[in-house]
């Protein structure tokens, strides 16, 4: 079935999963997986058990090496699955266990020594949680030597059966990778990964369907540019889980098997059980009533950070910690506390990519790639490319966008994965804030502040939005201040929805698009995709300038014989063009009525035109004073190409099937 991106209205007869988040890439992207250039081979040898203790078996590395990632996994030979897992280091040098609640852990030892662990777990006789016994413990020790590895695979972890998985092998000691050959061993119960795809130093695949928790093993043999070689092993725990393929909202409507390693960040929250049950599992087949999980704004108009954290569901504890840090330390924290009143829960998970908002649950789902600070936190993320990467490749133009502060990219920092650098909080704040404003613009579109007090506890988000009397505010925006260009709407369906381009669309030039765009009232290309995106983007642009003084750029660039990305037309802060101001006020006044949007709007700068013919990168500095004070950074062709992919990323995802919904 063809995947499509749709951010259309949630009609009474259609169950819709909508969203908006970072993590996409632009036209002509080259980072979507293709057939392996170096075929993955299957090793006929089964994965090796390294020890047993108290009825549990351990799999993984038999010997550790300083600086190279280590993987350890626990398995019970007769259990259908393990739950309530907890790894604890009992002796030896310090290590950071970033996923100590999963079947397989990965970490990088920094010093030589003997490392010992205890593992608590409950063994279950079936996939049902009510079949699980009491907690048992097992122990494991292994040694780490001081050899000098040249490659390390990131990161041993656990995934759900049928879920998408990624691994990355990194060079060490200044080496440069020339090629990688991957080999797959036979996993526990003879299961193996399927749909394996390779891309440079990464591998992507689907975890197999299992009837019992399993563990897989891959080996990467790396050839470097100096013709030396190195290898490393990586382990994946495959979790046996209950999946409702017939009625489960995520498997059925988004064609997605979601992680089962989720937990409420605040275990003592009065909503912990509801958050774990109602927003992100493979069994959800109904929209929970507000009596079970109300909007935060239905409970309090002045939520504290603790109130917000009571609604956070994560796959790794660090994600909740970073989210709390963001709410506490960011200049936009007070805004977010207000805007989060419009959601039931906040989900942050390693495999959410891109982010989205779903009115059926009333929750936002955030790509954890926006939240990492340390390289180890980054290692836990799923790197599966956005499936929309090739959309719009037939078009002759691109429309890059970015945020700019002090005539430089915002966020400013560059963090190549191989350099293993930590990210500063200012860049984390910049990376999260536009996403949060956008997502929460959606949430407060479907459930705006003016409606919270009238919502019934005895109904659900889905039942509420399916009422004929309830329409998102974006419908009113489209009625009062519509975008007029049918051609741009149709081109957006090609570029963001994967529709096939017509001959006329393939022949549309950057000059043609400039004429269409300038005569309309849009702040960007994505606004044309749906009325929901138009609404959320208007709010996002306004708030980013108001709160963080971040300018928003949009340009039209020919994608034909234009290797330097010279701009046909471009503008900074188009959202504050007098012709667009009423549309912006319409949105901001409804999403965040506590601020005086009209007075603020009068203080914001007028739009600035880019210099046609200059490159997208030269137009980073606008105005003669800015250009003389800050010359554009010299970039290689590859650097420009990679940056343009980021600058044409899609800020939303909405996967959808036209299936009738039945309220349960």
C-alpha cells in the first residue's frame, strides 16, 4: 500500500492520525533506504549464550573493550516474554545504563576492569501481562580489556516485534570508512530480521514476528580508507507483544507497530496508568473518555511543571528529564505550560519520526531527536529515514525554509554524529521550540481554550471532534482568510503527500511558482498542504519571532542546473507582511488568548526581501550592514547539499487510512 501524508480534517466518518514534527528531508533527498549495495549475509551459526543464572540465560559480548560498545541481553528459555526488567551494576567501574528497563542494554566502558550486573525481571507464560510471575533476579559478570578498536556499532537495544530498527557503525581513532559488510547470525528460536537494507554505515530492518522474546545479532566488518579492517557485534532484543491488527488504532490506521518499552515518566502520577494505556500502545482500539484522561486545561488553567510531567510517557528516562529541563530553563517555558493545557499527554519515544499530533487521543508525539544533549542519548534514537524523502523529486523547484538569529542558522551548532559531541542547551531550545509551537498549534486548533470548560468528562476526544457542531478553528481560518492558489495546493500534495506529478506540474518552473506564491497569502509551501498546517505554521512563525527573536526565511529555488542554490525569490519574516497580518492574528488570538497579539504584531519587523541571484546561503545575512559584518560561511558542494536537505525538511507527518471509525 502506498504511504501518504495527509493533514486533512478529522471528519465524522474518518479516523485520522495527524501530526507535525521535525525529522523529514526535502526534495531529491538521497537518504531513503534502497537495495543494499553490499548484500547482507546470513551466518548459519546461532547466536551464542554466554552464561546462565537462576533460570535466565545471557547473550551478548563475552569480552569488552575500552571505547567499543558492549551489548548484553537477558532471556528466559520458557517464558513468552519478560516484563518489569531492571539492570543494576553491582560492582566495577561506572557505566551509564541508558535503557536499563529493556531486555538488551548497550554501553561503552571507559576503563579496564570486571563489571558485574544484577537483573530483575518477571517471566510471563503468555503474552498477557496477567500471566507473569513474581520478580526474580539473575547475575552476570564480564571483563573489559584495553585493546584499541577502530569501529563501534551504536547501540544495542530492544525493539518490538515487527518494528523498524536501525544500527550505525562509527569509525574510531580518526579512521574513515570505505565500506561496511554486515552479517546476521541466527537469533534465538531461529528468527532473523527481515527487509534488511543498507545505507553507507547504517543498516535498517524490520524485527521479526516472534512468539517468545528473542535476541538477534549482527556483525559489521568495516574496511577503512587506509585498507585496514575492524569489526564489531551488536545485539537486538525483540519483544514479544500483544498487537491488535484488526482494531488497534496504530497498526490499523497508521500502519505502524509502536514501541512497547514505554512508561510514565512520573510513576506516582494519578494519570500514570491512563497515560500508559490510552495514548501509545498496539492495543488501543478506542478513544479514552476525558474522565480517564482529560485535557490538562480541563483540570487546571495554571498548570505547574509537575502537572505537565504527570502526563509524560517516554521510552527512555532521559527524554523526560530533558523535557523537564526545557520547560524549566527555556525562555518559552511559560508559553508551553499554557499551550500544553490543550493536550491529554506528551509522548516522547525513540522511534517517533517525524513528530505528530493525534486528535483521537488528544496527545502530542515528539521525535526524541529534538531533545538529546549527549552523544549517548543520541545513540538511542532510531535513524530510519523519513519515508517522504523522495516526494516531489519530479518538480523543478524547491522551497527551503529555516530559522535565523543574528544572521546565522538557529539553532546555530553543527553536531556530526561521528564527532560524538554534546549539544548545548541553546541549540536544544531552538530545536524544540519551533516544533512545540507547531504541534501545540494543532492541539489548540482541535481543542482551543474557549472550548475546554464545555467538554464533557463522559465523552472522548474522538467523539467530541466527530460531533457535527464541533469544527477546528482552522476551518474558520480557511473560510474567512483562504489561500487562493489551486495550483500551489496541488503542488503541495505532490511535494508533501507523494502524489504523482502531472506533466504540467513537472514543467512548473521556479519563476512560475514565484508568481503563484507572491499573489497569495501563505507564509510557506507547507501551508498549502492542509488547512491544519496553514493554521499551525502561522502561529509557529509569530511565536518564534516574538519569544525567541528568531527570523523565519522562505525562498523559491530552481532545482534545475542550479548547484549553488541561487534564489529566484526569497523573504524573511513574511508572516508579518501587512497582507498576511489578519490571518496571523486570527490564529494567535485563538491559540493563546492570554497575549495581546495585535500590540505585539505592531512591534515586529517588516519582511525583508532576499537578493535574487544570490545563493540561499549568501542570503543568510540580509542588509548591507549585516553582509559587511558577517560573510557567509564557505561550504563545499556536499555541505550545501546536506544543508538544503535539512532546509526542505517536512515539519509534519500525517498517516491516514480512509476507514470508517466506530466509537468504542
